[in-house]
C-alpha cells in the first residue's frame, strides 16, 4: 500500500516560548502584546510559525529574539506540545513549547508582529487578571509546574 499524504488534513507547526525570571522578589513571565490578528491587542507568550527550512529549536530562538529582543538560545528546552484542533482560529496548529528560566532577561522590546513586550508578574496571569491569547494560560501553567517539579527533585524547593 502506497502512502497517500492527501489522506491527512494539513496543519501548521508553531513554537511558543515561556521565559520566567525573578524581579523584585516576584516571579515574572515574559509576554508580548499581539500586534496582529487573531487576538490582536491581547497578551501572549512569544512564538510563531516554524519556517520550512528551520528546526524547531531555530524557530524558537528566532521568534523569541524577533518579538522581544531576548537571546536565550542556549537555555531553551522543549517541555511540551499542544495540539487541540481549536487552539488557533486560523487553522489546525500544533505548537511545541519551550522554556527557559533566566537570572536576568535584560531589556525587552516588542518587534515584528509583537506590538509590545513586558515582564508581567505570574500572579497576575494565574489569577486571571490578564487574559492570554490562544491556550497560552495553559502553557504558562504547565511551564511553572515543570519548574516546580524540577526544583523539588533537586531538593532546592523543599
């Protein structure tokens, strides 16, 4: 039996990047305000579409740098994949999530399709006082849980 790719519906692949840092004794997450539809004007984690000629890691590094000016290339690690067919209103999109915990994020600035970039207290995100686009609240929650579990496993957060 020959493989027939037309038997499977097309979908896109994106990368989303969660950057966590401490600032003023409070845990913050790096967010961007979307400058384009869908969800224009809403906060989101940095990310975007993977280009055909780049790896997932290259896409994550590029999107983070383009949208925020932050270079965390050597610290990014994959921590999850999200493929709910309704997660993006444009089409079926699977995203691969990345995480980095940085001591110092440095200056952040919105770029490309991000109208603004900012460090936002995680508490504001988790309490729901700040609506996030797509399924980014779930992704941020999962990233925080991943860090918590890793800290507990090392005995740092006991």
